C-alpha cells in the first residue's frame, strides 16, 4: 500500500460521514413537517382526502347493546315498596351508519344526514327479541307525572281513559316491543279523534324512531381553511345553539359530531361532542396515555361533573330542575316526559339513588365511558358510549294507576354503542401512521450517529497516517548526521512537510 492510500481512505470516509450527518440533520428538521403536512392533507373533509371515504361510510363495525331492567316486584312497587330490578341482556344489534345529502358550502363547511340501521345479532345476545320482560308502562306512569299539576277533572278523565284502554302501571311485553314499538289502543284512539294530539303514531317504543332514521342535519367544518376546526360542528338543524335548557352555556353546541376530532391533540385539548340523543354537548376528561394494538392513544372518560346537579356543579344549573347528582332531567327535550339520563347503574351518581332501588351494581369497567383517540389524527380507535334511561314515577292523586308508588327514579334500560377499529384498517393505520414514521425516525438518528462515527474514524485515520509517515521518515535518517539516507526519502519528507504546512494553514 502506498503512503497516500490511508489518506485517500480517510477522505472517502469523511465525505460519506458528512453526507450521512447532513441527511440525519435534514430528516430531523423536515420529518415532523412532512408528517404534519400529510396529516393535514388527509384528515380534511374533501373528496380527494384519504379519510373522506372512511368519514362518509364508517367501515368500523358498530354494535348497539341494550340491557333492560326487569322489575321483579311490580305489585309491591305499586303499594309503596322499594323496586327490585334484574338486568336482562345484552340484546345486541349490528349498527350501520352512512351519510347522505352531503353538501359542501362556500364557507368551508359540509352538511350531511347520518342514517342508522340496526340488525339483531342472536349469536352475540343473551336472549331473543321475543323475551318477555316486566317494565314500567311509560304511557301510564310517565303520563301521570306529566299530568300532576293539571286540574282534578283532567286527571280523573285521564285515569278513566287509562282504565278503559287497560293501561296498568307495569306491563309485560317482549324486548322487541319495548325497544321498537307496539301498537297501543290508547294512542290509536287519540290519533283518531284528533290527529297530531300526541307526537306518536299508533306504535310506541323507546327506540321506535331510531331505525332507518337520522339524528338531524349536521353542518361541520371541513378544515380546508383551518385544520384546527375540522369536524367541529358549525350548526345542527340550522341552529347555532339549542333552546332546551335554561342557560346559554348549557344550550351551546360545542365540539364535533362525535365521530372524529381535529388532529394534533394534546392532553390539554378539550374533547367535546354534541349528542342529538342527549340534546346537549358533552365534554370528556383526559385520563392517561397508552396503546391500542401498538398505536399510541389518549384515553378519555366522563368527568363526575357531567351529570352533576346545579348544587354540586353550578355550571349545570341550566340543566335543572335537578334531583340528585349523577342524573340529568331530559324532560325538556323528551316531550316533558319525566325521563332521566345517567351512566349505567347510576355509576358516578349520588349513592342515595342506589338506596332507592335494589339490584344495581355500578362498576367503572362495565359502566364507564371509553374513548381512545389517536392524538396525531384525532381518530377514535376504541369507543364505547354507555348511557342509562330512567323514569321518575310517583303517586299522582286521582290517577288510580299510580296507586301508592313512592317517588323513585326507576332505571328502565341502559345501552352501549361500541366501535373498535380492526382488521386491515388497523393494520393500514399502524403501517402508515406508526411503522413508517418510526422507521424514518430511527433512520434520522442512525444517519446522525453513523455520520458522526465516520467523521471520528476519518480524523483518527488522518492522524494515524500523519504519524506513520513521520515514523518512517525517522527510520530513514542517517544516525550519524540526521540526513536522509537516499534522495527518495528526502523527497517524501519534503512533500509531507509541505502537506502538513498546508493543513495547519
């Protein structure tokens, strides 16, 4: 090997090290920008964005599970005793959602109607739709509370009508009838004598209007002009706020439609959505960070203040008239029926509610809301919304169907709407948003590390080459006079001296 070979090798390594270091530094600065721009481009609501088809027809399987509270002692309840209930179910339905009437507007918003369809899943259910269950008769007991302050003559007439059409305080009906409706002779009579007198057709059921229906016209921001506003509700049915409640704060329509949220979420980002079923906006509380099938997520839960009464949480005063904390009176948006919304089994509610009904066992794991969001894109990967419907019943003078009922908020049912991203969708999500960015992230640090190592090796080789040349030169000197022994060595020393002077300069 010639004397210049080590120096040539050092020069080549130096150039390679510089290139690797430069690549790493460029990636360090450019990669976050590239990822951000890609997210912005794809989460906007536009026909050419990769999320558009997912937003239009959500491919994630949704399941609607219903648990009905069977009243075990209806006769005793009518005589003033504490109700005892037993949970039946779940009765599980596959829920399909798709958006129709999608209309883009010039102000960077888009309107749509989202339809829901439910199909019973016998293999996932604990029972069938033909199961008979004893439940409170909402028309009789709920109607009685609604008529409590009417003149005595009206209450007598109502009680007489109930008796004529055989309306009792409790009824034994099938799950299918309770949920999706049954023909009621009283409703049919009222609609015959005066169409439109009651806001029902001849059938009555808790979810009679759910199937093949939509939750109103939502208009949300597309994010084209401002990505921080994407998915945020601009108006619902043309309204900027509702009029169900007693304060502007409670009537506000905040957050998204509950499907997606804006990207680049931090733990301090407010997570809100407007629920047309609950007639209000709901804000969730950040719990912790974790992973869902290898994908980083933020976990959110319902705060204890969500359904707190105005005494325990003054901002909720607008939702009153209130009873105990943990239940919300939704009569103002449910035709004045004495219906209350809460978490299942009165979870996070005043313990006094549990003392009035036997058979309830609240649990965070079984009855708490679950929302796991991918913070980079604002996409929910695992969501489970759990809510309970209860009926306030009591004795109403002159309405004999209420007999001696003590006032009680009686749970009727609770339901869970759950969607979990799975299959090829979660695989693609993981590849595009976790694996590839992670590989590029490792690559940038590897490039910086490799470049630094190569430059260190270059310096080492350069110094070693210089030392080797000097050692050879010393060996070539004549010990008698210190002069080179031959002309070639002298020439080499002169070249080395000149090269070192140039480097030093």
